[in-house]
C-alpha cells in the first residue's frame, strides 16, 4: 500500500475515504492556529527554527494579551479549536499558561485548546491541563531511535515518555511523522504507523520531508508526496477514528497536495491566524512556506464534497458548515 501508484493508489484512497466516512461522516474538523514563538531550544537538522539559527532569525514571543487578541479572530471565524503552536522554549510557557483560561472564558468554556509546544516535564503538562488545555500534539517525527538521535539530537525515548505522560494526564494526544527523511527506510515508516496504534493516540499527522534553507539538510531532495499520502491513507485504514490533518507541507511540496490529502482520508485542516508580522518570522519551512487561509480551506472542503465541523472532543460538537 505504501508503494501503490496509479489505479492501485486510487483504490487505497477510496478505502481510506470510506473508513473516514464510517467514523466521522462527510466532515472535516477545522482548527485555528496561533504561532506563539519562533524560538526553539532544539537543534533539529530539518528545521530553520533550530537552535543554531536562533540568533540569525528575527525572534519573537507573544504575550498572553496578544494570544487572546488572535483567539478572538478565531472565535469570530466560527472555529472552536485554538491551536497554540511554537518552538520549544520555556520562556513562552508563562504567557501560554495565562492565556489558556482566558481563551476558555472567551468561548464560554466551549473551546478545545490544543497545544503544540514540545517536550516538558510532567508537572508542566499538568499545570497546563489544570489551566484548561484539552489536547496536545507532540510529533515523534521518526520511530527509528538511531535516526531520531541523528536528526533531532535528542532521544526517542524521551519523546515517547512525554507522549505517555500526556496520555496519563488525560490529554487528547496527537503524534506525527515525517516521511522520506534522509536515511529513513520504508520499514521504519511502517513502524511509525504501528507506533500510533501502540501508543493509543487520538491524532496523527504525516508530512513529507521539506528541505529548508539554513539547515544541514537544505540540499537534500524533497520527500515524495505520494508516499506521504499513502502513509496517511494507511493510517486512516488501520485506525479509522484518528484525527488526521491534511498538512500545509503537502501544499508546499506539491500544488493541490492538501486536496489530495483529503482524497486520501484526512479529516482535519488548520487555518493560520498568526498576525502578519509574526507569521513571516515563523520559519517552519523557510520564509516562503505555504500559509493556509480560510478561503483556501473552504474551497478545498467544498470541492471534496465535505463540510466543516467543530471539535470532536467537545461533548456536543456539531457540524459547522455554515458558520
């Protein structure tokens, strides 16, 4: 299935779409993301926000007030999932901890606050959970311990410890992988798929490798979109109830990539609500990354014959196609 192309690939995608519809109906979950800082303590070889680039980057940290201002725009757009995402740095935690309960109050308690802020101690995760955070994304990136250490310069075991801590604290948890990383085998990708099931997570993403400027891997070839889409479809078929996004890296690598992500069984899309000045400094794939706007999402979802819905983690989440 991972190697399928042409008619065989279309058959895999059809099976994935059927599995999605059986679990979620003809719906796509919509998130709004606020990128709270571009500073990171980790030195991943594939990321322009890596620690060794920090001094050369135009650094920023959002305050709780600034985060809340962007959350108001998410609420006004009719979205009830607020994703606070940023580089891994303890400096931003105080602002996030202050912002989370204010966001919940803004939404009258009817909001999913989703965090993506990297490795922390269990007590730090617990404080954010107590503040009102609902869910957490922590991508394992690659399940190959050697490759993980080589590219992230940290241990896979520590990443998995964090994922298990999050699950233990009652978070709805997401992981994710990068396909076609330099040095990655196809067997390793199979391990990535199986890891999502073994952990018992609620969400999993797939991004094709994107060679980014000012990184040690900038001259490597980009990852195959077809492989990433096949991994996505395999995840959907293997674990039908996972939330699986059609990520911006698919569009960055191949025009129409996010549309193909929906065709392969994805059921989540994320709209960017970071302010203009900060958005251009959040160098996740470099300065020319693809920024997902609301109109782009609406057009893709409509073309796929789907409708937008709210969080599946809120008790009475309902379709929100006309919001």
